[in-house]
C-alpha cells in the first residue's frame, strides 16, 4: 500500500515528504491509519544525530489513530478500534522490567532497527522510534499500540503518547511533587506545558515557568504557571526571590541544555529535588564541585519517558482529561499537515511554540 510519509534520508539531512510502500501486517503486527501525530523535540534530536537510529527512517513517535488491520495472533485490538501509539514498549523480561522500571527497558527500542517499509524506489526504511508516526498510515508491533481512552478525540489522544506521559510522569513519578510544594519548570515546550499542568494537579503552591522566549508567558500561565521568568544569568536569583530566598522544592528541566540544567540545580532549595527530562547532546557538559553537592543536599535525577508505564498511566491521564484537570488542547500551538513538519522543525530550533500537531 502506498502512503505519504516524512522520511529522514540521512542524519543531518532535511526531511523529505514522499511516498512509501507499506506491507500488510504480519504476525503480531497492527496496521494503523493515523489521526494525528505530535512533533516532538526528540524527533529533532533523532534527525540531527543527538540520538542515534538507523536511517533512512520515518520519524514520529507520538500519535494516535484507527486500526485498519491486524496480523495473526493480535487479540487486544481489532479493525476499527482507536489506539494510542506506544513508542517504547517494555519487554517484561530484562533486568529493568524485572525491577518494575519499564521505562528503562533494555529492549524497548529494538524495533527501530527493523525494516518496516520501503520507498517507492525500493529503499529499505526503518521506523524511527518504533512507530513511524509521521505518515498517513503505519505498521507497528502489537506491543506498540494501546487502546485509546474513551471520550477523548484521537487528535487529542495523540499527545498522551509522549508529551503528557513525560511531563506528568516527571512531576508525579520522578520528582514526586507534594501538595503545597513550590515548583519551577524550565522550558515551555510540549513537555514543559504538560509538566506545568501536572504541578497544578499535584497541588503545588507556586509554579514558576522559565523560558528564553517572552512570547510563551501566556501559554505557561494558561497551563498553570503562577509566575514567569525570562531565562537569563539572573534566573536562579529571581526564583529564590519568589520563594523567600530559599529556592523551589522541585525544579524540572525540560530543555536538555547544560546551562538550564545547572540553573535548575541552582534554583532548587537546600534538600530539594532537581529532575532532568530534557535530552541534551554529549557536548552539553554540566559541572558541580564536591563541596556544593555535600552542602546543598539536593537530589539530581534523570527522567526517562516520565518514569511512566504507559499501560498503567494512560487511563489515569485520561481520567484527568475527562474531569477537566488536564487540558490537552493547551499543549497544541499549531495544527499542521504532513507537509508542514519541516517548518515545525525549524520553529523548534528557533525556540518557538509548545507543540505542533500533524492532523491527517
């Protein structure tokens, strides 16, 4: 079957919107027609080589759609069902999975090395982060689809697959924000906006949003920020001034830059928690001295996929959406067609917007 897709021909090359040939689903596979796909900063990290995947590839890992057909042995979904794509399915048998840390599954991304489709010229294509959501239709492992929650349009449910799971999980699972605590969120993209809403749901008393762009203040406040700080060399000082000179209980870094990680740490109170969600490159070196680590008693942690289990957390998030506590539409700053993905990448590079959503 011929469909259109956004193909990354080589690391560092621009995406090409072109036709590809999808096979019928084989045993244990599901054919999905996409309703929508979010344009995530991780896709940009894949395209520029910060994160490595086999190429050429079809990117896109945050999406939802309708099942077209299923292969032999697939029983948890059927043609016509709405599904949310899960780009990091856990194997259930590796060491991390045996510990219940499914977000660290050693085998979650094995599917990215598979050949899942071909260009119309016959070139093998890999499925980016397993699911190849930047396409009108895709064929994925059955482990990569979860039943879509009832009562939520598929175009909104697409965001649950990455941005919301990551931002919500960073606040609730990694940082474990408690009622009345103060929180700072660094980076007001899709994940940052989800983290702001999650901090509000957790009952944070003060929520400070930090970004390099003054234009994002309205977005941040709509998501739950009580204060907005424009990133500068004085950011940590400004945050301490907003918190009785103490610093916040929790800082969540969503930008993946050395300077913002260091600033998030400096903005955290003595004994507080700093959680790093952003994906930075190997060249982004962060330095701490031994004395300050002892003196400040802070906890610095990495956070992968929000330390979430999609199968468990998706119904929880859906309930927050249905009850009006979580507004998925507030994460979307632009609705685009498949042809608009390259421009959306440029906007991310320029630090613009929250989340572009590809609507098919």
